[in-house]
C-alpha cells in the first residue's frame, strides 16, 4: 500500500497581519528563574513548549544551546510531539543545529509504537530554523497520516517553513521518517527510516542533502511524493525485498538539478516513477532491475546510463565527479554536465554550494554548478563532435555552412555536416484564403519560433508570430492562417536563446 494524500486540516488557522512586530520569547535550558511570558534571558523558559504556549501568532521564540528532551504536546489523537508549534510564529536557535537539539523518544525494542514522541509539529505559516531533530518516532496505529508519519517533523502543509536544520536518526511507522510535508531549505536529512520516504515524504526540499535514509516497505529510501530542487541524494536504500516499489533515492518525486548517486534498491536504485530534469542519476545499484532508473521515469536533460527513452536531451557520459569515492560530487573542469541542462527547469536562487545556479549562460546538470566554464556551449555536445571545451571553437564554423558552433548547438544541428542546418524550404499553400504553410529542417526536442513581417523597412521589421513550436524529426510545419490576400509576407524561423 502506498498512501498518496494531502494532510487534512486540523482546524481553522487565523493568520493575523499587523503593522508592528511580535514579541520575542527566550528559552535557555539552564535558566535559573523561568518566568512567563519569558520575554528576556533572565526569565527564559527551560522547556521550548512552555515558550510556545506563552506566545501569540507572529511572535518569535529564540532558543540557546542545549539538548531539549523535556516537554510535549498532543495535537491529534494520542501522538505526542516534543514541540508542537500550533500558531504561526518563528522558532529559531541562536547558534545553529550543532549546538541546539530537539530530541524525541523511540520505544525500546520497537522504535515506533505507544509512548513514542515526535520531535516537532509545525502548523501553517510557522517556521523553524537552526535545530537538530533526532530520536523522534511515531505511533504504529491510529490515524495513518497524523499519528504514523513524520517521525522527526510533521508539518500541516508546505506553508510551514524549515531552514538550516539537521533531521537525523528519526523513524516513522508510516511515511516520512525524517519529515512529512513542509518546505525544507538548506537542511540535511540523514539516517531516518520509514515505510516510504525514509528521509522525507510529501515535502518540498530545496538545497538539501539526503543521505543514509531507508524505506522498508514501499518506495523512496531518500524521498517519496516530494519535490526536490538542487538536492543531493546519496547512500539511501529501499529495502523491500518484493513487489514493484523501488527507488533507493526517490520514488514518485519531481527532481530538478539534483544528484543521485550511491543509492540502492531492489528495483531502480536511483529513482522510480519520478520526473527528473537537469539531474545526474549515476552509480546507483539495484539487485533486480534498473540500476539508476527504469522506464517508469521521465528524464529531461539528465545524465544517466543506459540511454533513457522517456524525455529529451539526455546524455550517458560519466559525469566526472571531482572525487566520487571521497564523496565530492562536484564537477570536474571537463565534465560533460557543464552547460548541458535546460534553463527552463533550473530552480531559482543558488546551487547546493550557495553559488549562482547558472554560470556561463546555461545551467549545468546536477546539484552543483561549475562556476568558471571556459566555453558557453554544452560540454557534452562539444565532446560528441571532438571539439575543445576551452572556448576557442565556440564561434568557429568548421563545416562552412554559415552557422557557427554556438548557433549549431542552439539549433541542434551538426557542426560537421554542411547539409544539416536550420533553414526554411519554399512556403506552400499561397492562396487568398488558406494562409501560408512554412516548413523548415528541424530536430526533435528543440523549440522553434516563427517571426513575420509585412514591411522590411519597419524597425523592428519582424515580430513573433508563434513561439514554443516543438520540433519534429526531419521537418516541422506551421500554417499562418492570417496570411491572406496579396501580402507581402516575410518569415524567418529561429531558436530562442
């Protein structure tokens, strides 16, 4: 059984907008005189939940160093949360996850079950920043979504935000051992376990690292039913020994500019039933079929092997990591993944190293962006034709067809075949009533645009008639049904940068 669901609303949440700032409450494990409402360090709470209970929507709670393993609150059923943030406020640590820990409780001999305590529950509009969440677990009975999912973190929706947290060593009887729902930014999820989505389920993850997580019953050792941008998934395991579930790295996810390597499963060691864009899926293993991914996945501008039939623009070249055995999955200077992605799929912001996501004009494949590309052209494309990647041939025209190498790359044509060039053939169907049909040499996977002019003396002479025309193998046609009468009509076809 795989559960695909949205978390039900627990009640009415009222978001209040004010012109001022909320109050600040303080938590210090070693506070000598905790006094509600804990509005200074001298009166700081020693239990995070006490500060949450004393706060109002829009307030901020600041927590200093310590392992917080006391307190708790039930939000639904009998599932206890060490910290239950039941109002839209900000909960942050002073010095980050290395020094500030929220610890749940795992049942001895069973991990999940009666008495287990989840680390954190976040309501709509709440945010959590700079904590380690560890040793959390769930019940093994009761409501599947609310009491059996999200061992480390349960969020009411993706409107609950998590920043720079470490979610490690948690477990869920259901899905999302580390986290369920929520939007996680710059987080690390490691060594969590669940039935599906060992690291995370139903979540949105940006610039996160998922490693050493496992799924024991269904799919997605690293993540399931999630959206991942600029993420790294390594050493995650899907351990079910039967059935068609798999995806050691991810199952039923959408991944943009991610790197999946070293994951394992019975089926599809890297990804299963996923859509992957601008991603590396390499060096994963499976005991039965699909070491990296199987035909259940759609890949666009990805690096994997063997060649994948669903999607466009994929390459099979080895990604050339800086040091795969040492865990450095950044790109070497001659990696075919440089400039080989599609900017339309690139997530906004920075890469996993917090560097600019696009360097050199075209996004790289994978979670890390090579910052100083010598060429503006896809390195995989240049290497395919034996051309140097140092930029010296970017604007050369070796086949003398009037298109330089950069233009040939953008148009998807060959730089070594003068007959393979973007050009139109003689228009057909010129009548007063039917319009004009244009045909041009084209390549599948390239999007074309048609521009039209009725007076070449105008500035600009041409305007866009139609864009995003999907190219067909060999030739593509387009009919301008508005081109009636005697004209004149002038056309040109191109590929948008």
